[in-house]
C-alpha cells in the first residue's frame, strides 16, 4: 500500500451510503441487497463503529453466497418482519465481517427487546431497540460457531456518534472500481439517450 492509499478522506453520509451501494451492486449483489448494504454501512457510521474496515473486509472476501453478511442480514430482517416472535435463523459458519449484521439485528430488536450474537467464547455483541451496540469477549472478525438469541438485557447507555464517515484512499479505489461495473459502456446510442427527454428551460 502506498502512502497515498493510507491517507483518509472524509465523506458525507450520502456519499458513503451511495458508494457502498454502487460497489455492492458492481460486486454482484442484486440492487435491493446493494441498497441494504449502503443502508447498513450508513447505520454503522452513525454509531461510531468501524464501518469502513468491515466493508473493506467484506468486499475483499467476495459478496453473495451463503457467507455474505448482507444477504444473511436481509434474510434475518425478513424473518423478523414476517413474525417477530419466530425463531431466529442459524448464523452461517465462517461468516466474514460480522459487524455488518448489527444493523439488521437492530431491525429485529426495534419492535422491543434485544438481539444478541453468542459464540463459544460467550457474548459477541448485542443490539437493543434503541440501536445501542454492546460488544462482549466473544467478538471476532469472523463468526465461527455463533448463534442469534433474543436477550432480555437492559438497554445500553447511549454511545458517542461519529460526525462523518472517514475512509482510506485505498478503500475509495475499491469502491469506485466496483461501482464502475454498474455503468453503461459509452456508445453512440448511450450518448444519444443521455440527459432528459424534454428541456427543463423556462
């Protein structure tokens, strides 16, 4: 990594969310899941969590498939939306960037209660209905042998929120490169069809 790649850039929340969504789509996720990825990354940044690191880990490991944290998170949200009292799904083995699950756990907890991730080392993380995240000794960079539980723990104290997303130049290059895959190649037809169909001049 060059020195310039390690430098950081401050983004607006909208830029961060849009860049992650476009990169996720370029990496192969359906648009709906890609937009959920952007929302999840935005949710994490608002809570001062290392969203950029988790997104970079996820994109380097490849998206989609049975161990995609975003795809699993979307399924978790659907499960809770259909029946909040239903059983929680099994967390896939060796799931990378498990931090991306936290926003989807909050969706399940937002109706009341707390959702927790537990592993062989004990509590990994819990998210309460207010969106506060508490990490335990079992937290790790990969979910191995973890399961989801409904927890009756009291709400956590409000945490410090970060002002704006800060990402490295290296991650921005990854996001921009994947986002380019969503673009239409330049051609005579694409140039002719560009712009509005009617004039917006008054």
